[in-house]
């Protein structure tokens, strides 16, 4: 979470896009920004796990058998696609970014023979998910317009955070069922007939291609997000995400 925040700050300072993919070293719960810490005790299966709080809203995610992406995008790219007629420094959320990446994931999964689609309850117009939803504890048990679903099973959700004229969007794709969230099934249980290696390549390429096509840019390849940001690992320990008051803020 601290790296994602550093990406957003870097992008707002320099105007450069940063795209990151990552997994979690140990099973971890990430709380949405608006969730109360006390809520985590209602989910008994994940009580023993480490917990962090995200800067974005939505429900809690059990990061175990999932893959996460994050991308920070400057206002110079987003402003042309803002639905609101606002100044460059007040562009609000970006439906264009959200839908571009989710559409690309849907197209990739459909090519793999998985009947994925974006959630659109009762055929209602698509819009960004609401961070103020007070629903199920787990993100993947919630449904918001634009989520990627296979049947009634949500397999990918994303959220955004704005800083100045820039936006961070990150999200997770659920690969398989976790013992810490047994109510959820992932792509493995839903019949994806490909290896994990090919699945990961398809996921990362879909996010990259979806972004490049949506904004007509080419993203540079970097060996390390730390290299891209000019960031030292020890600097992350100073982040608010390490402080108890951040975790206990709700």
C-alpha cells in the first residue's frame, strides 16, 4: 500500500505513468478506507491474518491466491476523458480508466473460454463502483457496476484514489479459493483451462494493452518499481501505512 501511494505521489509530481503487478508474501487482509477495523472480527476465517488499510474504498480483500495490479496516471492523460467539465486539477474519478482495464480483462478471459462480463444489474448504465456502499465485509462478496464477473462470481474489482490531478487505480483478480475466504471461488474453480504461468501472462498483458489502447501511449518496461520511483525500501517504513493510527482510523 505504501508503494502504491508512492506511485501516486510520483506521478502527480512528474507526470509519468507507473504500472505495477504484485503478489503478497503472506496471506493478508486489506481493509477498504471507509471500513471499521472492528468489522474484521465478524469474518472468523481471516481473523488470524495480518491486516492493512488501503487508501481506496470498497470491501476487505483476503490477499492469498490473488494477483494485484496498480497504475498511477497523470491528469495530462486523464483530463481528455473526464466526464465532468472541470479544471485539470479537479478531474474527479475516471470511468474511462476503470472501464478500459476491465474491458480488456473481460476480452482476455472470453478468449480463454471463460464467460466473463462486466456486472450490470438489471441492465442499468455502467458507472464507477461506490466507495460508500455498506454491504458485505469482503469486496468479492459485493457487486458494483463494472466489476468483472463469471456468472454470479466476482473475479476482479478495482478502486481509485485521486491526488491533485492524478489518479491511482488498483485491483485484484481472484485466482483460486483461499482457506481464509472459503465462500469465494476464483478462476481455477470456474474452469480456466490454462497454466498459472499463462494465466499470469494473460492478466498482465491484458492490463498493459488495455491501458495503452485507451490512452494511445506505450508504457516503458522497468526492472523494479523502486528503480522507476527512485525509492529506497527503507523509506517505506516512514509511511502512514505502517502507523497504528492509520489502521485504527475508522
